[in-house]
């Protein structure tokens, strides 16, 4: 048989060979590093026997699939260690993930001390270096084995697998686990690992099921890489918006109010107001939008026309759902589109009136599961820069391009444009009941968005099942500090809704025609954007976004009056300024201002008061020396007005 290798060369063998044996024939070093194999593009276990011509790539930890096999093997070591220390624990699932691996167990919650003990046991298992042996069983044999070992979750998994599924197991020195693989040949190659945390997780992700204990971990081939990753995690903890945003007193939550319903303090509110005013002025004055204001709720009749009642009811908050016959059933809005459609239909439009761009700062409500709530990134009430463009079909390409350009401009101004990716979110042809329109409609609209992105030189991925029920989307994604992608901006093409609502325009031929609609955001959700900004800047926001831009620090009570005069001048210029007139030493005041992540401090003493000066300290350059107040105001106003993102060039140590 002929084996074509990654570099285009090939090897020939007269007899069937395991992937690991081919790797050893190529290089003993390669065999030691091998984690899995890729045969004709399909990832396979190293134990797989090749008996015909194929293309083969030996995967190491440097390959994503190889890394996954390495970490998945470590998750099995974790499971064995848990079973040794907690014999009554029941094993659920233990996959590899982007950052490492996890394993779910039906057992008591664990603290850090318990995780350390499990780590120590894992080291013993790795040192034993047991070989992982793969074997298969019939369905009846597999169920009998797992029942004998007291593993009900494995039995459930087996029963849910297709009748013709291969039921494979791995035995590592007596610990046996149901698993499709692939795995390392033994536990011995595992060099560096760490159990990161433990938390609760519902079995199969449903809150209707039992809460299990999930243990997260990670693994690397080198201790240096593990140390670097752990240092990265420490940085993440400092940037986590859920922690940092509360420390900075930007937002809070209260159990009595409910999950996913954040409260914004004056500081957090000021930041959102700054963003909102900027976006509204940008859209209205520079991008040709008209502004609407529509109700937060509507009768179920509206959502039945739009299709949300049939396709999105579970995601809505419905009021008096069980009302008696004849009484109105109302629902809080999960979107603004059907409301704005009626604004459009308030008068007859001509083809000359299109595109008609409507935008609204919309507060929306989504009935998210409690387990999905997280800080500001997943909430039940949120505010969005929502817009709908009603247009002729011949205008769609240009308007879609403009939507992308506006989103890019907004993200560049916020400083997040370098960290985003694009996704074409498509329907799921295997689950057609979730969507409106036939296959031809979806293929044509998806291709339309594909062509627009290609013409604009946008690199993108594609994902089935992520479209809205009425049309495909361009989703602009950004990763949070934990590596999870959140959708920041969405641009949707909808060629169906206008007909359902009877929306028309009079064409050049005098005939009424149905328009197309683009659903879009320019920045997205204010709450999620604020979360992203907190994490991206670690709380050290660009000056124009800061809820407090300047703090005036009088050296003593004697200069309090001058400090108040300075603050008044700053406020008159539209700068967000305060005075710290407390009877504290100036060094203490400076340290507090730095801890509050202020961009500027103005220290004023007797000399400054006498000469009309201020001593400027900034997070960017440190001590900038004395300046005329008027000169400082001109400089900071320019920085704010241009929305400059200044780099920190000097780290102050005091």
C-alpha cells in the first residue's frame, strides 16, 4: 500500500500498519511526539490499522487535533484519579476544549484543597505510565459492563447512541471509560497539567437534569507553556468584566431583582450615555438614519404576523398568557423590527424614498435560561443600537456594504477592530421547521451575503443553524478574555417579512412592489460592548469614554478654592471633572486616583494658584509638569473630540 505524507512524499508497505508504527518508521522522535493521525482528512487514533492507499499526516501537540487528543487523554487520567479518591463518584463526560479539558462527575462539590489532592493522584497515574488499550463491545455487553461498574451516565449515553454505532472503550491499567478517542498510546507522555477550577454543571446542559460537579483543567507538553498559560489566567481574572466592573462601581446585580438584570451606577450609566449619544449622532447626522421610538410591548397579534410567536415564543416574556377569551395577550418585545415596519407604512413610499433607514435605541427582553446568565454579556434586558433599512433589491449590495463599513468604523473608534472575526450564519437544512422560506430562498440569500463579503475582501467562516428564522446573517464576533466568542454586531438580510406585513413602495413603473429589509446594529448591545471594553482596556478606558476624566487634587485646604475654580472651568468646557478636597496627604490622593484608573490628575498648590497653572499627571506619560489650565483644556478637548486612544508610555511606580 502507498502512504502519501504531508510533504507530498510517500512510503510503501507490503502489510497493514498501525499509524503509530508508520510514525516510528518515519522517525522515532516523531513517534514520541505523535498524538493522533489524520487519514484522508479524518482524525484517527494512533492504534488505527491502515491497510490501503491513503494520505497520512502524523498529528502532534502543535496541531489542534493532536492537542485535543493529548488533553482528552489527560481528562481520562483525571477521571481515574477521581475514582481512586472518590470511589462512589459517577463519571459523566470528559471532552477536550479549546483551553484544555473538563470532566463532569456526580459527586460532592470540590474545593481547591480537593483539586490539589486529585492533581497529586494524577501525577502518580502518569508516573505509572499505563498503556491505553482500545477495545469494542456489543451494545448489550457495553451496557452490562457499565452497569457492573456503577456508571449510570455511561449507560444512558450508550442507550442514546445509534443502533449501528461502534461502542469503543479505553482501558488504562484497570480504569475503563466509554470513549470514541483518539488517545495517546499511554499516560507517560503527559508532562505538564493543572486543574484550574471546579463548578456546577447540569447533566447534558439542561436545568431539568441533576447538577454535576465539573472539573476544568489544562495540559501542555512543556512546563514553561503551562506557566505562561497560568500567568495568562491571572491576567484574565484581573480583566474579567464581571469582577472588575463591580470593583470600579460601574454596575451591580441584586438577587431580589433577578439574574440577567444589571443595575448601572452613575459611572456605568455615564459611559453608556456617552456611547449612546455618539452612536445616535453618528447614525442620524452622518449615515442618513431617521430615529424612531416604539413601545416595549405589543399584543401577540403582532408577533404572530412577524413569525416570532411560532419561532421564538420560548425566548419571549409573555404577559397574561393564559388570559380568558377576549382579553389581550401581551409580550415584551425581543426585537424592534415589526414596530418599525408600521412607522414605514405610516405613509406610502416611492422608489425614490428608498433606502429608508430607521434606527432606534431599543430596550429588548429575552427569556434566557438562568444558567446562561453572565455579567453583562448575557442578560435578560438589554439595549441595542437597532436599525432597519427598507430598500429596493437593487440597493441591497450597497446598503449591506455600508452596514459593514459603519460597524467597522464604530469598532475601530472603540479600539476593538483588530480582535474581530466574521461569520456567515446560515440556516440548518436538517432542521427546516425552525425557519421560514424554502431551500431556494435560503440558498439565494446566503449566496448574496457570501458575494458581498467576498467583494469587500472580508475573510469569514460559515456556520449552519445560526441564522435568524427569516434570513441569514453577517455576524461580527469578538472573543472575551476567556476565549469565548460573542456576537458584537449583526447584519441580517430579510427578503420575506415585507410581504407578511404588506409593506410596499411604488416603483418607477407606477406599480406597488415589495421591498427587502436589512436588520442591523452599528455597535450592538450596549451592555455587551461595555463588558468588552472593560476587559479589553482592563478598566483604563480612552479618555472620551471615562466617566471621570480629570480629578483636581488640592495639596492643602488653602488651595481648595482654586481647585474648585479649576474644576468649574473644566466642566464649562464639557470635561467630566471632580475635586478631591478631603483632608488627606497628596500622595494618598494620587494613589487613589491611579487605583480609580483616571486618565488625568491636576495637582494644585500655592504656586499653581498664584500663577494660574496646574501640575498635570497622566496615566500615559506620568508627571507631565506644570501647564497653563487653558493649554491643558485645549489638549484634553482635542483628545476627547477626536476619540484618541493614547498608549501608556510610562508606568508610574508611586
